[in-house]
C-alpha cells in the first residue's frame, strides 16, 4: 500500500514536465461538488460522543477515496514521485473496493469492515484532533482517528456554520475553488487550458450563463420568498463563508494551503506572493448551478426528439412513422420497473390526444447554436474542437448519467421489525471526491452524511437523530424547448407580437502554460444569446420561417431555492415523521427521488418544480413561443409559473419495499430520458429485493448483498442473453465458431453473468472470453437486428436519443471511461421486446414492427449467429483498445474504476462495481 506522509515532510523537486497532466482530467467530469477532508491538527483528548443517536450502532456509510482532499505542495510532489498519500486521503478506498469480492460472506457484524461506523459523535479514545477554528469558543471540530471525518459541534448557530465552512475548506478548498470557476465559466483561466477544462466550462456555462447580478438576484429572491427560514439560510451561508475565508487566511499565512495553487501559478512557493481569493455568497449559487445542471434538471432533448420523429416519418410516412417513434420512445411502457409499484397512477407529461403548438423543424434545417467565438491558440486546435462538440452533446442531451440507487424495505419484512435501507448517490469517482463526509451538531441542526463541496452548510444526503434520507436522480421533464420566431435579424425575436432584442451574455477566457497544465496559450469567448424563453440552443426553420430554439428550465434562475429543503432535513425539530420528511423535500426544486427510513416507517417522494403546461402541449417536442403554449401563469421576469401540486408527484409511505436506479417512478409518470422499458438496470435491484421480501427476515447484511450482487451483474447477460440464446438454440448450432461462443456464453450465464475477478486482486475476470464476446457482440447484434428495418438514417437518429450500449469499458457519459456507472442507457429493452416477439412470446407494449430477421425466427437466428461469429473473432485488443491507463487487451483494466484527479493526488484503480459512490446502510432501533 502507499506510504503515508506527514504535512511537514520535505520532498525533492521534480521537473515540471512530469506534472503537466495531473489537472487535465479534472474537468472532463466535474459532476458535483463535495467538501470536508481533514488536515492534521494538534490532537487533544476530548470526548465528543453524542447522546441523541437512535440508530443503535446500526448506521454505516462510505465515501471513497478518503475524507482528506487537500494536500500541500510537498505532499503533492511526494504523491507524484512515490505514491505516498496524505493522512485520510485514501483510507476509504480499500474497504469500498473490497466489497466486490467480500460481500458473499457478509454478516451484520462485518458490515463495518466495508463501511464506516456512522454513529453520532466520536468516542474519547478515537479522537484524533480537536480544533476551535479561529480561536472561537462556540464551536469545535473533532476528527476521528479512523477516517478523519470532521464532527462539528457548535453552541451557537453562527459558530456551528462557521465551523462547517472552516472544515470544508480544510478538506476541499482547492476543489471548491475549481467548481466556483466552473459554475462561472472561468475554469480555463483559473486551472489551465487543457481541452478537458475547455469542455467542462462550456458544458455547464451553456446551461446556466448567469451574470453576477443573476447570481445575487437568486439569493435575494430565495431569502425574500421564504420568511424566517430564508433569513436563517442567509445567516447560515454568511457564517459558512466566514469559516471558509478564515481558513484561507490561516492557511495562507501558515503556508499550508493546497499545493495546486502553486502549481497553477496562483501562489509562489518561495515568496508566498499571490492570493487565494475569498469566497463570496454568489460563489455558492455558481456551485449550485453545476449541481443542479448535472443531477437535478430532468428534461430537454426536444430537438433531438423532433429530428428522429421526422426521420421515422420520412421512412414510413407520417402515421406509421409516428407509431414507430412512439413505440421506441416508451413513454409509459407497461413492462417498465416502477419505484411506486402499488398500482397508483401519477399522470405527468403524457402524450396529448391532439398536440397543439408543435414546432417541428424543416428537415435538414437544424444547426446547433455556437458557443465559442474568436478562438486563438489551443482554444482553436483539434482537441479543443472535439472537447467542445462533446460538451455540447452532453449539455443538450436529455440523458443524465450515473446517478444513484436505493433499496428500502419496510419493517414488516425485516428480521428486526425495523426498516432497513441501503442507498446513496452514484456520482462518479474523483480525487478529491466531489462529496465530503461530515457531522454537524448545533442549534437547529443535527445530522451526519455527505454534502457537495462548497455547499456543506447542511448535510445533503445522510442521517438525522432517528431517520435517514437519500436521493436518486429522477429525470422528469422540467425543461421545455420553444421556437422563437426571428424578426429584423438573427438576434431579435417576437415576444407576444413585439420584435424584441436578445440579450448577449459573454465570458472571455485566456490561459497560459503552468506547471500543472502545460497546455500552450490560447483564448476564446463564450457567447450565449438569451431570450425570455431561455438561452438559444439551436437555429432552424419551421415552415420556412427562421426560428431559434430556446430551452426553458423551471429551476433556471432558481438554483438557490432548494437550500430551504436541505435546511429542513437537518432540523430535528422539523423532520419527525415520514410526512414531515415529504414536506421538507417538497421545498427542493431539483428533480430527485427521495427516500426515507426511521425505526418504524419508510417513505418516498419525487421532488422538482413540474410546470403546469398549456392544454395540448406535448412535452416531447418544441412548441411555438406564443402565449397560448406557455406554462400556466408563467412570469418571464422571475421564471416562475404554476407547478403541479405535491399530491400529483409520485409519493408513498410504507410500501413493502422501494427500489430506484433512475428507473420510471410510477404509472403514467413520464421521464424525459429514453429507455424506461422492459429491461432497465432497475430490474437488477427489483428482482433481488422482491425475492428477499417474499422470503422475509431481511437484514442489513442481506440487503447489502443484494445491492453488491447487482453491482457486478451485466444487465445484458442477466436479462437479454437468455432470449438471444433461445433464438440461436431453436435449432442445432452446426458452425464450430458459433457453437464455441454459445457454450462460453451459456457457461457464464449459468455462473451468474457477473463481471467479477477470479479472486480478490487477481485483476482478471472469471469467464473472460464470454465477457469479451458479449462486449463485442452487443453493438453488432443491435445493428444487425434494427438497421435493416429502420434504415440507416433513422437508426442513427435514434441513437442520438438513446445510445445502443453502455458497458463498463465504454467511454460513456460526461465522466468518460472508468466511471463505474454502467447499463443506465442502452437498447436492451428494444432487443428484449423484439426477440421475444419473434419467439412468439407475449410482449406488453411491443415495438411497432418485428425487426430481427423481419419477424422470421430462422432469419433472426441467422443474423444473431452471423454477428456472434464476427464478435467471437475479435481479439481482446480490438474490443478493449487501451488508453492512458490500460494497455490494449486488458479487459479488467478497461472496466476498472479510476478516481479522476481534480487536484494533485492520485490513487490506484479498483475493480469495477456499479454502485453508489457515497452509500449508507441504516436500520434505526428506536425513535424520539
């Protein structure tokens, strides 16, 4: 294992050239922001144990790689040279990784071999350090020996929040600084001009191009509209900022600030010249805009939907083409796995009987609105162009990736009679992690859990005194696309009959090489044109008229509003029951599925400001920017409207069990992303938890086992491969190559269809050939089944709505490869439904046609065998071509999870698991 170093360790200087890449991946995926990690302070004996804990030692959590996300220059250099790790930078990575091979023997008593004890407080013999930040007498920060998590205890509200800010800066100052610049579209100027940094700032600024006045207005409105809680939130934020800035001053004068400030040219290692800018309250909104854009903004994609619909109508004619498109869209698929599975219906964004105001583009007229202007140097090279194209695709897609799962079982079906929950956010893997662990105890606050960096004035996902909560991304549609008719020129549009000028928002960035990022000098201007209906994203013609397509998000200009809901979740005097929990999360305007467990009850609620659309508006497609098609009572100045009532959101209390892996929430509740069909990764949880509940006696260990088992499953193998083999084996396989491949696939399927090491640390999969064959076969078989019937144009257009595959080794999503999260989006449901139809099996919600072999079983079999032979002939090097981390053909490495560097500290890669990044295991034994 890597050696540890103290903060006073000295190191030999290394040549700058050997450090030039460490920040470049930092921007590919800035998915969320986390804070809190420990810098070693002088230890003193202190007993910080808490008496307000009703979990009975049965609450656990984990967040790799470690709590400490700050490193001095000496520590960064030591890590780069020798792999040494600062204290608590990596101590949660091993336990997290080890669950993949250790879960089969798991018992309740061994859970904390793989998780942390998440009890409140720190036993006196486990106190590593006690700090009174800035000499304050109203708050202490206690760090435990095992993980270094900060336990913040205040006697005043101000002191408590000051301590939270101070601890956040101790643990994530550099990361917080990175993300406030991402949110402002200023990352390249701050951290360097690497192509990945360019792509990152472009992706987020395109969706939230806020001016400083916009950011301040959001704060003012959130405070003004929320009474005493709004005022308290403002006071908490200011105290939190004071704590952050106090640490900045202390670390600057003491010269123990993060070493990345030196490596990026902001500080001088010899003279200490340079500054670390203080944080201000608008920085918190900039940070929140990144989180909201990534995880809480379901919707969009209406223009891509329109393009694929037009392609279907071109292929089949309007009536048949629309039928085909709708069958692939699966708006309300009867075979989809549901979170609320008791049959209750929650209609939202349904297909109208007669759509009104639809503004489909003329075929071939759509062009994406440019974001980058006047590029120079490395802002204009090929890498920059590729990064910009990827950023645009990610920003405009309705598919939000890698987001969280939950397994919650009612006490009626557990061994103890108390509910059991295993849940957490699946937010990618970073170094330092975007989330941080903390415990906060003070007047009106009592919680432990994870928070996003720079937003940790409250615990956002975690536990209170006698309850726990978590979230998954829900993805219901809160974004609509409007076609604004142009007038006068390309930068004026008709608003209620008046020719109105668009507002130009610009951000100019330039950069030069640094030790951290040797990218040569460059610059560009990002420019967004804003209308009352939101930013312009595309240009097109509709019926020959020139239009701009804009996107309007209900949380746009409201990134700060959700602070009230998080404040309530941390307040033990507010959350006392499943009903009050649901009331709290109703104040969160991001699109999330929220889960709750206490010693007696479980609950679920789907949050988000769901706009009330005009009658006849189809949320799937662009509509005309006219008063008749606007959201009900929409105010363009404040971007407020009427929203569906809480009762209309999927919600439930004490259902037998809940599962969520970003699947469909409930009957008749449409989500914006495609893929909620008969096969979804949510089925991996549903099948296992349903079986446990049927047997009864569920324990924490058995529920963790179910989660861990699902985390290693190949969805395609478990839920689609059996039917593919049924087709192939409908007659004897005589071809020796195909027969050998079938034999390997069948053996793997019999063994469970998992992607798992032969033994812990072997870095080699069992059933390696079968896994290689399926990885090569899936895109070939999907193309072989569907392209002949759909035609190349429609098949290609449909892939813009839903990618064909998302295997662990694919460079998918905003995080790229090595990201863990897999099998969220793919054509598994389409293949499943089509093959079952060809086999003559019953299919509810079938596709409009039979595609495999034109519906002929023998022709379908021929396609599958032909593509299987091609796949079997592909070498490991062809299937897994290698990258900066892995050599070509290294299957295990291609799948492996990497903690992507957002700073100077690197970590080892771990075996693939498809599970939450931060995860809780909870079973409360009593209640207040």
